[in-house]
C-alpha cells in the first residue's frame, strides 16, 4: 500500500481475542479485509467495527479517534471506554442490536450517540454537560441508556428508548432540547426535567423527580418501591396535564423554587398550596392541581369518594444541624454547608465504606439564644475545637447545635453530652445565628470539618426551615431514631461517659482550650419542708429513717413539698442524660387524722411535669422537681393532722449558697 492504511479505505474491524486484547496492538485489527499495520488513532477515517462476541477496551491514553467528522464506531459486541481525565472525541458512536457500550468518561461526538433497538449504553461515574462537549443522543425504541453514579446534564437528546438512572446519580435535562418519550426509571437518584416529560417517570428507593417550572409534563409519574419525592412546577399549567400513580404514605410532594403550605388529597386528584411569588398580587397563595392521581393499595387511609385530606408540613421537634462555615465532604471536595443544595452529592460512610448520596433536601433557620435557660437548653451552639476528638479531627473548629449527633464507637452521641468546658464547650459569645440541615434519602453518617457526624433526620421539624424546594410528606409520619437512624443514638451513661473522659483527658493538649472547669460542690441534704397556700412554712416534726413527718393545721387542702433540686447532668456530668430538675423521690404518703391513716395518691395521677411532679420510676413512687403541689383533699377537715412522706432518694444536689438555711431535722 502506498498510503497509510489507517487514514484511507472503508474501515477497521477488531479481529483480536474476544477479551483481553490490547487496543494499540495492530495485530488485533483488520483494515479493509487485510491485516492492519497501525491501530486506530487520531488519523483514522471510515468505520470502526466491534464485532459481536468481542469485548474491546479503549485505553485511558486514547483521547481522539478519527480525523474531524470522519470516523464512525459501530458496536455489535462490547466496547469499554476506560476512565480518563480527557474526553474521548469521535464523530459517531452507534450501539447496535445486541451491542453494549460502557462509558467511563465524557464523550465529544460531532455527529452523535445512536443507541439502536436492542443496544445498551451505560455511563458510569461520568460528570458532563452534554452541551459542550456535545453528545447528541438518539435513543431508539427498544434501546437502553443507563446512567450510573453520574452527574450529567442531557442536551440535544431524543428518543423513545428506556433510561435508567441509578447509583445516586444526579441527572437533568437542558430546556426543551431534550425529548425522551420512553420510560425513565430513577432509583436512589435524582432527575430534573426542564423540557417535555411525555412518557412515564418511575421513582424507586428514595428517588427525587423534579419537573422544573417552565417544563411541559404531559406524562405519568409512578411512585415505585420505597418512599420518593416529586417536585412539581410552580406554574399551574405545568402540572394540569400530569398524572401521579401509586402515591403512598411517606411519599413527598414539593413545588419547584418554593415552599409548600399544604397538600390536599382527594380520591382522584391532589391540590398543592404554596405562596404566590408575585408579591404585588392580592392573591397570597396559589393552588395547583394535577390531571389525576391514584393511590397505592398500601395507603389504606387514602381518601375515597368525596372525602379529602389536608397534609401540613410537620411541626417542630428537636434541632439537629450545622452552623454556617461547616465544611461538608463531597465527591468534589469540601463545600460550606450553607452552599449545599438539593441535588448536590455528599460523601456518606457505612461500616467504614464511603458512598456517594444525593442531597434530597437542604434547609436553613434562625436561632436566638434564651439565656434564662441552662446552657444546653438555651440554644447556645457547641464549639468543638480543632483536634478536640483526635489529631486533625476536626481539622478546624466545628459549630453545631446541642443535639447534633457526633459519631463515636458506632453510635451518634449528642454534642451536649460531650461538653467538657475546655475543648468542647457552649459558645456563649454567639447569641443569634443561622443553622443548616442537609438531608439524604436515608439518614447518613457524613463528614464535617473532617469529623464524622450525621445528616438531617426528619423527626418532624421541617416546617421551621427555609429551603430550596420544600416538600410535604404524604401521610405526614415523622421519622424516629429507633426505626430510621443510620446508627443507634447513644445516650446511656455507660456508653457516653468513657468517651467523655477520653476527650476531657486530652483537652489540655488542644490549642486554644479553656481551663478545665472546677468540679461543683455537692450535698445530699435535701432540706425538705412544706409551704401552705397562705405561704406558711412548715418544718419537719420528726425524721425516722426514710420517713419524715409534718404537723398540718386544720383546713389545709394542699401543701407544696419544697426541697433542694438539681439536674443530674449538672451534678454528675453532661454524660448523664437526665436534664430535669429532681428534688426528692417519694414513696408512700399518708395523713393521720382522728386516729385514722389515709394514703394520699392524687399526685400519682398528675400529668408528667404538671404541678412540680416528674418521673415515676415505679407506679407508686414519684420525683418532685423541688416544688411540687400535694393535694390533701378533706383529710384535715376535722382538725390538725400528721403528714408523713417516705423519701426514697434525695440528691446529690449542687451545694446551695450559705444564706440558704436547712432545718436540722430535715437533713437525711
């Protein structure tokens, strides 16, 4: 041959082994029916064929195949385009019936990607905007496109084939240039359609489907396995041709770019109410309805006939979140928590293995500290100094709310329970702040400032947050720690105290630590006495063992049991998860009047926390909070009476100032 065989003629065909052959070995190729002298490269023209039964790998160091607008790759077997930092440039890639293409890097296709009937193409771990470099997808009916662990913006794509989105992928379409009429199935991933959804979109296992404002959805969204989220367009005409199928309890609905006030379910339709973005309009809310809705058979409380149900965004529970500046680990490096949005990806950690999961919701709220409350309840953030947990953990100070879970020994321990006042402390200099939630489809262990902690678990406080596309949960069942947490919540003393002591012991090694606070003075003297409704103080008449007796004047229908009181977490340490004020634990209470002893039990029926009554360790025992109202009824109606209370437990207490005097007989 007088001209290079790789630049003229009709094309190359792989004739090497069915697997394991080397792309750059010319002996694996045939050119126009003759043994090739060169492997395909940037000078190749014509057609390159991967025959049925062969698996061929395009190596990472090959970035261009064919002269501009000159080479078409025809796949009847299996073509693997190996991962590389450079896109692979080809004129045309066609996957024929029975053919498979595995794409591990971006493509630059001048003429396009054609997936014919029976052909399959899988993009795996690819991040690319198909606008530039272009892909120009044509997906024929019967063809399959798989997008796995990828972040792709689809542009200039069309066809009636099937699209499967998996592995935590984040996929979107660009305006109306993408028209996929075939079935789209999203599993554990997110898909945002900005064009024309005319087929069926099926959501499985925590998937999110967003039909953006300005799109024209006329197809059907099917709620498949697990609980999933659909975000609807904010323009009413964008939803009125859309059908939802198999909606069930726990699925979620939202509005693109808006918060949601409520969702009203009818037997065959749904109406979503949200704020009117036109602030000049007298109409403050907009109600958008769909074409039709069907409910899954498992949703046994779904409305029937003319019934309707209105689901509100859940009410407030606890606050578990990050302050601004917390750096969250993502596949692309760390990102400040305040910059994370729904659809972004974060790194999560399961049994020591790193996974990538999409963010399904991100919210923000404001907090103002109430200094009248104890530090752990006032709202002060917890500051965890750099290196407080271990060298480099966290790598810079981390600010979280008191209830935020810190991952330790396989459990999540509330930050407040690790406060030692030295390397981990309530930052009382911060009295107002914004705090942020990041939620993944499943509650997850994530990394903030190099430290393992938790994502948001929706226990019912979503309504208090401003978000980038709020959602309402159908059936409105809040999650809970017992059933939905990534790992158990660790609050038992035997779990937390060893961790606390290790961190407290290393606090002196941490740069910028505070001096360790002194241990508080404590006492076991309860100082129990009575106070009548008239304000009269009644001291004990006698104390015998656990029984303390008081003389009651005639006609007294109630008294207050007043004593020292402290919170066990203040006396023993924050590793004790008991934050109620506890006075004395009472057993039997009797009134002796006119020679007859009567048991007093009214206090046992009081609601928890009412009138100074706290926990009931046993059905016949109850703690006071240091000032509890004891109803006596008519026990003193006939004259003075003797009240005897059995004190089963008292203290320890924080020692009171010297000005507080204790009646000698009350010491016990």
